[in-house]
C-alpha cells in the first residue's frame, strides 16, 4: 500500500504551521517514506528560498507553481551532476 503525498501538509510543516501532534505524526511518516521525505525537502527548500517577511510570515504564493518549479530545478540539477 502506498501513501498519498500531501503538499499542503508539507508546506505547512516547512513553515512551522503544524501543531506538535501533527508535526510528530508527519515527521514519523517522513522517517519511514523516502519518497515523501524527498518531496518534503523540495517544499522546505522552496519555503526557505522565499524567506520570511518582516512580520514573520511567508508571502501568499502559488505553492503548486513553486513546487513544480523547485522540482524541475532539483531534477535538472541532479541530471547535471
């Protein structure tokens, strides 16, 4: 049985927006699922690249578009290596 990657949860985790119980469950899943861990790394890199605004919140963005762009850059970078 495979898992179902949850982009919204990944970005919420990357932005520190999950409560402690949800964060623990998500992290436990990432420890056991390499595919989700890889995708989460992309989400985390995207959020990190955006940085925080002065009020400590990331700006509203099209997360799907940024995820696709990050994934494409990640794949391209690995193809060159």
